[in-house]
C-alpha cells in the first residue's frame, strides 16, 4: 500500500528525516512512535507531499508518488488527518465534511454514514467547527478524512491534547476502523496504547528508524521505552 | 435636505465601487495570502475595454465582453507571475503586485492613450435624473448600486452554497488542510484572481459613465479599496463591502462639511492610516460581530 525508501527531507538546510524506510501493507495497522521532535510529523508530511522530499522514494499503491503535490495524495487513496486537527474553524461542521469529500461524488451518503458513527457531529452539523470541544474537533477531523474514502489513513497524534476519557474514545474509533479493514498508519507519543492497537510498529528517533517489529515484541522491548521517553531518559540511563 | 440626499447617494455610489475593489482584494487575500495592489487596474481595464468594444457592439455586449476579457487576463496574470512561486514572502508578493499595476498602466497607456473616456449612460443620458426625496439622482447611480448589490449577493451564495466556493473558503481557513482534502490550491488561486478580475471589470464598467476611465484611474481606486478592506478587516469579503460604503460616504460628507473637494482623496487615506494605527484588525472583527468572522 505504502512503501517509503531512504527518505530524506527537512526544513531549509536542517535535515530532520535522515534516510527513513518503512512500509504499510494493505489491511495493516502500523504505529510510528517516537519522542517529541523525532520527526514523525515531518515524515508523514513528506509522504503526502506537504514537505518536498530531498531524496528517496515514496511509492503509493505500486506507483511512484515522490514529491507529488498534496492534493494528489488523496486521489491515490491516502488521507492524512493532520496533527492538531486543522479543521476549518470558521466553517460549519457540515461544510467541513463536504470539503473533506471534495473529490468524492458520493460525499452526501458518506456524510450520513459519518453522522451515524459520530452522532455528536450530526447534532452540531450547523455549528461553527471552531466552537466544538477538542474531542469533537478530533472526531470531525477523522470524519472529514474518512469521507474521502481512504485506502490508507494516516493519523498524526489523534489523541494529542485530549482528556484521558477522550483519548480512550479516539482509540476506540481507531480500533473500530481497523476492524472494518481500513489500512492505518498512526503516529503516537502514546506508544503503549498505539502498539496495543497496531499490528506492527516503528520507533523513530531524531529522524531515523532505530527499531521495528511486531507490536508484541516492541511492547516488551526496553529500547521502546527509551525512545518513547526521549533524550532525558537516555541521559539518566547511560 | 435634498442636498444631503444628493451627497448620500454620491457617497454610496463611490462607496460601492470601493466595495468592489475591496471585495476583489479580500477574495484574493483570503484565498491566497496575496495582497494584490493591482486590483484597481482590473476596474480600469474593464472600463477601457468596454469603451472600445462599445464602438462596435451595443453596451450590454461590450460590458459582457470586457468582463470576460479581463477575467481571462486575471487568470493569465496569476499563472504567469504567481504559479511558480512555491512559498512567496509577503514582500515578494507586494513588489510583484505593485510592479504589475505599473506595467498594466503602462500597457494601457500604449494600447489606448492618456485621454479620459467613458461608457455612455446605460439608460438615459447625463441630464436625466430620478427624483428621490427632492434630490435628482442619475439613473446610472441605480445601475451601480443594483449591480454591486447583485455581485455581492451572488458572490456570497457562491462562497457559502457551492462546493467550489466552500473549497475556496477552506483554502482561506487552512490552506494545508485544504490541500489534504484534495483541493488544488494553485487552481483555486487562479480562480480567485479570475473572479476578482471579473468583478472588478464589471465595477469598472458600471462606474465608467459617472467617474470616467483613464489609463491611470486604477491607482487611486486601489488605495481606497485597500482602506475599505482594512476597515472591514483584511481577508473578510462581506465586512469589506461595508468598509467600502463607509469610505465612500465619509468621502462625500467630508466635502459636504466643507473640506475642499480637491482634498477628498485624503479622507480615504486618513481612514487607512487611522485603521492601521488604531484597529489593524478592522472595525468589525471583535466578538460582537461573530457573523463577520464566518464570512471568510
Ligand atoms: N516548520 C518547521 N520549520 C523548521 N523546523 C521544523 C518545522 N517543523 C518541525 N521542525 C523540526 O523538525 C524536527 C522534527 O519535528 P516533527 O516532525 O514535528 O517531530 P514530531 O512530530 O516527531 O514531534 C524537530 O526538530 C522540529 O524542531
Ligand atoms: Mg508531531
């Protein structure tokens, strides 16, 4: 579904992704974990074309998509639900969903489906999206992504900044999508929760993948805790 | 009384033209982040093209032709000058649009000349008038007000009721998320330029019989439109229309209250400076006008 080879990218002259390779197979749920600043968001941005890759290759569904503009990623079935939700705050819930289905002629039916899945959104369909609570905004961001009918859903920190109860709810939603057979690549700082849902995981540290494996193994690996907790932890232990 | 009515309508007429400039200005700014100082030139081009076409065709055809031509010009300018800039800085964009406005003016000077032209009155002539509360108002004034009101209404419907219009607002609201939803922001930018150019050209046509058109008449309009847009809050099309009307009325009544007519341009400039210093976010962008915040 997605194969990334030796990807290098960054901002200006600052290299933040230093030759990363990973893949997501159809039907799989893959977790990308790593401390704050490891480069998870940059990696996903490069995959969908928000950040131009310097080197390496991004192959989506067997086709080379390296450096393709972001609006084409959705045409090849990849949808990114970005970090920080990025909803259209001054538009209504309904309008957010309609724009999410910009390329999907079947959008009205899917919007109904989303309303069934997230009844809170139906109640608030006419409300300005910026006035929703953090959890509702996250649901809206996910629903907006799903309306494009992704074959691969990229989720960047869907639980960031949410109260514990809502974090649980978001993970429930992801679990539900997994059970429906949606292919998912999820970025999380919440490593344990992410690995519990995922089939496989990659651990990213300062722009490089330092570990990969099936979730059960990673959950038992002390290195994961080290990467998860970041540099501070390492300084204490080395 | 009749004199007040006279000034009121004259202010409203000028104001609705500033509103057209502000509308185009805001449309481009909110969709693309570009401050287009060549916006006034679209009105000039619309007026001049229509005057030329009117020599061969009836006025309605000339107006439609001018709007189509200038709309295409707007699209071509965007493709030529902005397409290839991936992440232009604000300064780059300001230099490009100011440069563009100068070039368009020079080209207009060559294509036409420095003579003042005007379309003939759409109905009646310069002497005919409609009585309103004792004042004689030119029928062209109602053409201007009606056309501008219709444009504002149609644009509002486009932005709020059509999928493409909503996508355009999405670009204004969050460009990266809009791209992720599959919206080609490059094409939206071209569309915003074309819409702004077309709206400007139409405004330039309807006002031409009243204020006349000349190769350099766009420059003054750009400043007043900018003042109007700032007054309404940059990037918000509908409050900008209100800003335009206010600038026009302020201009008319500053003359009424004894300011020498030669200085009436200073009114708009004064408003611009005042807004920049006192309320750079615009008059209507506080909490009490929530509806305004949703316009963009
Ligand atoms: N827009 C940006 N400009 C410059 N540097 C950035 C930008 N975004 C992120 N970075 C840097 O890139 C590195 C990786 O950031 P990011 O991809 O956001 O990591 P993560 O998502 O894992 O927290 C960090 O060092 C961060 O400071
Ligand atoms: Mg991140």
